[in-house]
């Protein structure tokens, strides 16, 4: 029996009639509907419910009827550096934090523009760090920010914002464009059954995004006005893994990022809004790890702010009488914890008071041109790190590197720690920063560092694993 052909009465065959254009359209629509349904289902199950971007936008919308005269924008380093309540207690302002994790500078522009339109704010604080200017935007955070903003918008505005997202330079024509179409593929919970079930349960529970955020972001506490933070304290013995250079690499500032800072400055100037660009605090070792790159690149950012006529403050270079962080102020190598944010916000309120009084806030900090003065101002060992070198013959050497000021003399001690915790002195306190490890040694080497002449057991230490 013929399958694709029919027969005429005289035994003559003919081709089957082609599908009509209507049927093709219907089939295409059905396929698209299935794709959209699967995408929606995956987004429901996998896209994180209770993201910190969602919290920010939902809390911002909840404050629609309130007076806001100052906003903080920027990434997580800004989000965790400024406590609005502390600023307001000193300045008499009403501050809201619109900073979100990994917030790209074009999203900082969007947040500032929204606050200017909605609340006619008089001041914008843009918190940045080295990576704000040197790294490519993370597509997932860009989409999370945009989708959280759209959640509370009218359908027409949400569609317009989504279209703007799809055709933005960060996505259009690039692989990252899939992030906007399939956000669950980039901004998802851990891909294990327990995490997925917990995410779905949170969506179905009726909890607000704020309540869900406290669940999915373990240890995070919301304090109000868009601001939340953690209470964990950095472990300085793990500083080697906690440097931004180890996490993100070391690159030059991108011209596009500097242009975005200039765009935010022009937005503020056109609306008679004061802009303050702030490099947020981090432990000294995470400044020193950049070497001469830090003053070289940060000077480029300062030049942009000067050209645009806006205030610039590098909190890492502030004189000690203005701001001097404590070791326990940091949650990790890049972020302040809640207590640290309280102390920094108190200090920074004083900087803003000086700015409002017409003082030159540049005089409150060391300059990039006088980098050696900053280096000489660091009087403690911020961190010690180590590396292991093994020769072809199997001989191992552990070498220490401390991050401290130029006037600090350091001495080292190397201990072999076995699997049971027992210790053997490999090299007692001396100025030598390297130690040969006996062949056949197993376990770890504990590298201790202290200032020369100190009687303490150590000021900083790190642990170096030995090969098995």
C-alpha cells in the first residue's frame, strides 16, 4: 500500500496535498506554548524565591508613600556597608538601600533613576569596589534585578522592561541572552532534590519574599530600609582563598564601566542630586594584594568623578582618625558584617557632614599619588599566606608572605602538624620567610607570623597542606 502517494482511478499516482499554512502556524504555536510552559515550570521550581533583589524591590514598593531623600546603590559590598538607620540617626535623613548582590553599574543607574523619579531624592551614594570596574557583569544578577523590578509593575511596563533587557548590550547577540529567556538556568537554587523541594515549598507557603529570603539566605537578617546583613566574621587564616584576586582575577578597569559611572553622575547632575562615589571598605590584605594596580586603576575612577564634579571617597584610604576598621568588622575578604557596617556608617556619616559643610573630603584620606604614605600607615599584620614548592626530586619548601605596612618587621615560625594534631617545630621564630620540609613529612605546616620583638604566640597564621 502506498503511504505518501494516492491513486487516481486509472492507476495514476499523485503527491499528497501539502500542509496548509494555517496548520503550520498552529503547530508552531503549539511548540512555542510547550516551550513556554516548560520554561515557566522550571522557573517556578528552580529560580530562587526570596532573592535579595526581590527583597529590595518589594520593600522599595512598600515604601512608595514614604519620604526618601537618600538612596544607596551598588553591589553587595555597598549593600553590606551602609546601614540606613545609622546614617539617618546622625544626619537626620531618610535613607533606603537599593544595593543588591553583584549589581552591575547599569542597574545602579536604573535604581538611582527610579528613586529620583519616585521620591525626588537629593543624594545618591554609589558604593563600588575594584571588581565593579574590572569585571564583566554577571548575567544572572542582571536578570534577577530586572525580574524583581518587573514583579510589581504594570503589564505594559513589565513588557517594556523585559524587552529592554533582551536587547540590551549585555545580552543581545551573546550567549548570555539565554539567561533572560531561561532565568532558571542561571539564577537557580542548588540542583539537588532537597533544595528544589524547599524552593517550591517556599513559593507555595504564602511567605513574602522577605520571609523567604531569611530562609534561603542562612544567617542573613533584615534590618529595614532595604538593608540586610550577616553576623559572620572572617577567618584570617583562610585569607589566601578570600582575596578578590584569587576569586575574580586581576584585570584593568573597563572603559565601559567608567563610562557608566559618568552616566550616573550626569543623571544626578541633571536632576540636581548630589552623588557620592564610595569605594567600600575591605581588610587591608585585600587592598595590598593588588599591589601597584590598586592606586593605578583607582586613580582612573577618581579622574572620572573629578571630571563629572562629584564627591569621591576611598574608604580604604581614610585616615585612622576618620575611620579605622577592626579585625572583626569583616564577614569575608570583601564585605563588612553587621557590626562592621554599623561602625563604618557612623564614620561615613561624619564624612557626609563634612561634605555638606563644604569641606574638602579628599583631605580625609591618603591620595593615590602618595601611596607610600598609605602603606606606611598599616601598623599590623593583616594576613599571612603561604605557598608550597616541590622540586622534581620531591623536596618541599613552604614560603610565607605577609600583607602589612612597609614599616612592620615580621618574624615567622613553622610547625609540622600531624593528623592527630601533634606539632613539631620545623623552624622557630626568625626573619626567614621560608622553611624546608623534611622528606616523608605528612599532614600540614602551620605558618605563624608576628611582629619582630613581640612575645605573642602569633598575630596571624595560615595552614599549608603537604602532598600525600
